[in-house]
C-alpha cells in the first residue's frame, strides 16, 4: 500500500469550520469577549449538524452549503441583533414619554 500527504493541502477548509464554531459559540465577528464553553458548544453544534446531514444521506456539497447558510444566518443575527434591540429601546422610551 502506498500513501502520501501534501502539507500544502492537509487540513484545508478547516479554517471555515473553526471560524464557524467560534461564531456559533457566541463570539462576535466585530470583536468582543467570549467564553470557551460557548466555543465548545459552537463546535459541538456544528458537528451535530454535520452528522444529521450525513445521516440523512444528503450530498456532501449540500452539507457544506447548509453549514455556510447557518454561518451566514448567525452572522446576520449578530449584526442585526443590537440594531433591533436599540430600536426597541427607543420605541419604549417614546411610549413612556408620550
């Protein structure tokens, strides 16, 4: 048996998984603090998503697409969440005044 490994491509695309696990764990992409437990939760949830897609016997390309969509949704929530919260606080303060 003959086996080889290319150091240039070994582990390629794992960067996306690492970043996605951190983002799912609650670390903001714009900087901020987080907890290791959150990152652990993010990586476990990403792994569970992967196992569910594999168990459903979906195409591996769909697997990456679903993971990418989840990552985009989480980032959008992180970006839009504070803005929505701020708008709600402004609306509450207007109700109190008026």
